[in-house]
C-alpha cells in the first residue's frame, strides 16, 4: 500500500513538472497561443527580403510584438504583425522593415502617427516602407546609377 502511494505521488509530481516545462517552452519560445495576449494587424510591402516569421516588432526600440505569417498577395508581401494587447496602433502609423546593425537581422519598426482612430484587430496598416536592399545599392553605385 505504501509503495503504491509513493509511486502515485512520484507520477503526479513528474506529470506536473512536464506540464510546467511544456508551458514555459511555449511561452518563452514565443510559440502562439497559451497566455500570449496578442492581436494581429497586417501590412503590405513591395519587398520584405530577409524578414522572417518570429522577427521582432518594435516601437521606439522596445519590442511590442512579433512577425506572424508572411504571404504573397497580389504580388505584394503581406505581413501579419502580432502586437501585444496593450499596444494600440493608430491609422496613420508607419510600418517599415529595418535591419539591426549593418548586416544584421531584419525586424519591423512601427512609428506612431497622429491619428485619433486605431487599427482594429485584423486591420491593415496603410503606410509602409520596404527594407533597403544593400546588394541593389552596391550594384547601383558600381554602375553609376546612384
């Protein structure tokens, strides 16, 4: 009887530990769902070369979300921007693809506008600026087109 109770206690303890580990993995790994209060808005760009799903979304250098799915819609890149629930983006905001450092990773930068209305969940940020392609700039410089 005592051995069975000990085995049951150990089993419950291991099960609770596995659930906690799975929860922490999902939350700290920024996998969707479970406890992350985010909402999606969308932005369309001419080019998002180098931008990856899961990249940071920042306002004034502070992370406020992450990049969701990136899809091609009518020959433009449609980016799902997943923002923290407490962040509100007005309709005149500017969304741009930026690079951290000279050849670093790409991220989305949001610059708040001066509008009085906010983009609703699932809405579209209209003002966008595509990322600068360093190879194109070098090529234009070499060929004298810059």
